[in-house]
């Protein structure tokens, strides 16, 4: 049974790493396209900067969950190396509990923010593909899609910190 959970954990971890890689590549691609269109062709897309920023935000929040899961806090690791092992373990476990609490706060207030978020990004148009061709709609992307990462990151961070906590107990 433990092997089954380890396989699921490994699959989720690799999926999140792949998502981070994809978002980083998308961020670089959007930036290169935007710079090329702006300075070479003098015709920048209105959505270029927004997609770069959204990719960056999503990348950072997913990377936060991976950091919590892998226990890779650079600044804290420097402190742990100077402390005795038993004290270091207790402090690490305390911080994992704090990270879980922050994840729960992100879940609660993230859902509240997503539910209350109004407005749409005018840069991100909506289009429909039909037999008549591509038809652009005036229904722009809702802003709640951009902030939906908050409850998702809270969930992933809480689960990642809980997994890391249980593995050290």
C-alpha cells in the first residue's frame, strides 16, 4: 500500500515539475514573441505582457508547492546545518506545520477571492471555431481564471507539506 502511495506521489511530483517547465517555456516564448513583434514588426500583441505575467505567477505558485514538498528552503537549510539534529528536526516539523497553515489560508481566502472576482481581461478575447471559420466574441477572459491559482496552490502546498511532514515522523 505504501508503494502505491509513493507511486502516486512521484507521479504528481513529476506532473507538477512538467507544468513548471511548460510554464517557463511559455513565459520565454511569450516574451520572445512580444519583443519580436514590438521591436521588429512594430505591431505588438495586446495580450503578450499579460500572458507572460500570468505564466510567471502560475509558475511561482506551483514551484512553491514543490518547494514545500521537497523541503528545499535554501535560507532555512543554512540554519538547520548549524543546529543539532534533534533540534533541527523539531524546527523543520514546526515549519512544515506553518506551511500547511499558510496553504489552508490560501485555500480559504483564494476561494473567497475567486468567487468575488469581477471583471474581464479585455486583452484576452474569446473566439469560436465553427464551419463559418474563426469568429471573435466580445466575451473576454474572466479575471477569476487568473487568480484561480491561489486555492490550487494552497491545496498543493498543504498536501506537499503534509507529505513531507509524515515522511519525517
